[in-house]
């Protein structure tokens, strides 16, 4: 028996940051996740890393994490390796971040996205992150695809 859900590839460290609950807003240049609102999304860990290390600056300076805490987060995010479906999240609302968002609100959104430069990007709220019991090896795809997750890999409630 399996659970069939939409799946999206994330590069590291963002896949791990989503599943560890640090990143609660996903950003894209188009409203990719808008059709997934109120649905469960599987998180696939891509083979490649995110280019750049802006995330490290946000974790250390904006969120106040120590180097040790950051390394622990990175290790946690790499627990299953690459090329795997690693967990699940619930998808919330998607909206376009306009240039009229007040500066204070924009800083809060950047913290939740672990990314700066959000203007004109589509932001999607993510919640209830949870790791699978074991990784499910799968080749990544562009955009959203469907994956069948064996129920024995689903996290306990």
C-alpha cells in the first residue's frame, strides 16, 4: 500500500532546512505550488547544492545560530543523502511578494524563506514538516511530479 503525493526537488541545504522546520516559506519565480494548496507535498533532495551561501548569512546573523548549530542543521539535512524523497510538508497559500511590502514584514518573510531578494517572487507557506522513516530513492524531475510512498516509510503521527 502506498500514499500517492506530489513531489518537488529541493537543493541542499534548503531541503533539510524545510524538513527541519527552519524554512517555512518556499520561493519560486512562478506560482508553481499554487495548485498544491491544502495538499501534502513530498520533498525530494536533489543531487546538486544550492549555488551561493546567502542562507548561511541568514542562519548566522539574522536567526542568530552559532557555527555549531548550523553544522548540526546541515548534518541533519544530509541524513538520507541525495537523490531521495526524504519527507513531507503541508502546502499553504501562494502569493506574489510585491515591492510594497513594508520593510519589517519583508525581513520576517526573508527569515522564514532563509533567502533575501523576495520581491516579485512567488512565496508559498509550508507547514508540518516531517522526515520519512527511511529515504525513498527516486530520480528528481523538473517541476512537480507524482511519487508513491510506501506506507511503512511514513512518519508516525
